[in-house]
């Protein structure tokens, strides 16, 4: 009986340890990051046409997100510059993360008269 209790306690400790580790990890969706050049959202927002060649990495706070499936969101930098990020082609459904921070790798694409960031991979974190 004592052995069973010790084994149950050990399993409980391991499970709690795993859950603590798992929830401390960033939440990644889409393609693994490739090490694209980090660029500020403000730089892209000022001259989006100048960033249509190549892949970039951006970081910011999520201020708006698609209410139905989370497939697009707006990232804002510390200077209140925003950029729309579209993830629907890569992962059509994302968890709601308004107020969280995101790191995204992808490219700038022209959609009609506007530019947006077509994400290939995204990582959400609380900071």
C-alpha cells in the first residue's frame, strides 16, 4: 500500500512539473522560425513597398484580432504604429490573444491598395 502511494505521489509531481513547464513555453503556430531579419513595425508602416522583397520578423502587442477564428490580428509597436498580420493561409484558426505579445515571421504583400504582413509562423507570449 505504501509503495502505491509513493508511486501516485511521484506521478502527480511529474505531471505538475510537466504542466508548469508546458505553460511557460511560448505558443507557436505555423512554420518554425527561420531566423529572418527583425524589422520594426514602424519602419514597415512608413514604407511598406520597400519591404515587399524578402522575409522579415516583427514583434508587437496584439491590439485587435479576428473574433471568429483569430486568423488575422493587428500588431502594435511601442510607438503606436500598427500592422495587420494575416495567418489564414498557414493556420486558419488561432487562439484569441488580444493583449498578448507576438513574434511573427513572414513577408509584406499588397492586397488591393493596402499592404499587410502575410505570416508564416507566429509565437504568442504574455511578454
